[in-house]
């Protein structure tokens, strides 16, 4: 009917299938290839550096300027500054990358994340990244002969001045820490925030990102997060309202439900259904006299739409086989 819109609810897996060959995904694949090339080059440089650092003395002059400058622990009094700076950059960044890689792998270990939470591990990884950059800056400046003590004193005054202008940033960081510490939600949880329902994909130092079923991402400042409904902490519920045709008898429909609606068989046919479906009765009578029948089934929040479709199929099959007439689209309005 003109003017009526049917809302289709599809799972994340179905959406991924639909967009598998889209141009957007192709662009992401190209970006991924570029990232891989960059990491391979960085890996080769890091391996070459550590080979020279550990075994260079066997085929080069151990007391030469090059190896003395390359090794930041050599104690050389007058190293080549360019070589020393390059050495420090590779050393600190590679060490940071290894630590962050370990943290990233830990997010995949359920026995670890169950106790600490993915968000805590990701926060530690981000902290390592920022600390590594700060340490690198001061170490490089020291290698170039800059008096970092005086610099730190100057930065103390500067930070006091800047602090007045970055209040919102501090609020976001503190709010993020409280979100993680209080376990309000974790990465992978499905939440509802200001009417936006989606999966938390990251909790950063400043913002949180939530992705809905259509892959749209909402980025929210941590300090602006207020009331949140965490749907992951409990078993969710797939709820359906089925309209009966105006001429259909409620007694006839409920008699068929009582005799032919088999919750155990329906649950056995849907592996994502955690609790047997139930018929709860009439939940609404519309202005046009259409009676709305309410059915529910327990499931995980991420499986809600799949369970709804399985329940729709089971109910429609039972009603069709027993000549129970359903309402037409638009009549329930």
C-alpha cells in the first residue's frame, strides 16, 4: 500500500554478506594491503637493526663510530647523533609495537578478558603507545644535547596554561577511566545510548565508538555519556506482535496456539534461542479493532533478530496450516 513502509530487521552477518562485494569494502581491502606493506617494511627495518645490534661486532669494528652510535647502551661519549637518534627511534617504537601486539592478542583470550575486560587491555595498549611517544621525544632531545630538565620545568608552566584550555579533554579521559573501572560496559557489549542501539567497538582515552546493525558508527565523547542501557548483561527477549484479521475469532486462534504451537520443537529448530517461546495473550487492540497477539522467546541480544525471524516463521506456519487469518499490513495502525 502506498505510504506504508515495512521495516526489515537483518542481522549483522546478513549485512556483511550483502556488502561483501561492495566498492566500499574493496577500498578497505586496498587500505588493508597498504597497511600490510608498511608493517612489512617496518618489520624488515626492525629485524635489520636488532641483527646489527646483537651480531654486528662479529663482522664490523666493535669500537667503531657506527656500532658505538647504533648501540644506545654502549656509553659512547661522542656518538654520531643521526645514527643514535635513528637507533633510539627504532628501539622505542619496536618495543612499543611488541607490547601493544601482546595486549592485542590478549583481547582474543576469553579467559583473560573475562576477568579484566577488553576495554582495560585496550586502554593499557593505548597508554603504552602514548608513553612511548613521550619517552621517545625526551630521549631523542637528550641525544641531541637538549637540557631536558630545564625543558620539563618550562613545560610545567606551559601545561598549567594549557590546562585551562583542555578541561574538556581531561573530563573525557577521566570519564573513560570511570567507565572502564566501574565496568559500565565493555568492548563487544550491546548498549542503547540516547536511542542509538549498537555494539561497543572501542573505548578510547577520549571517546567511545558504537556500531549499529547497519555498520553505522556513533562516536561519543566519554564525558557526554549519561544513561546507558547495557543489553549484554542479561538474557534478552525477542518479542513479536501478530495481528489477527478483524473477522478472525480470538478463541479459535488461542485454541490453535494451545494445541499446535510447540515451544520445545521451535527452540530445537533454532540454535540461537535460549528459552522456549511463549504466548502471552492479547497485548493491544487497535483503533480498527485488530487484536495483537504477543509472543516472546529468550535469546542473546546479538541474536535477537535471527530469533525473531525463526519465531515469525513458526507462528505463520502454524496459523496457515490451521486456517487462522492474520491481519493485513496497515490494518493494525
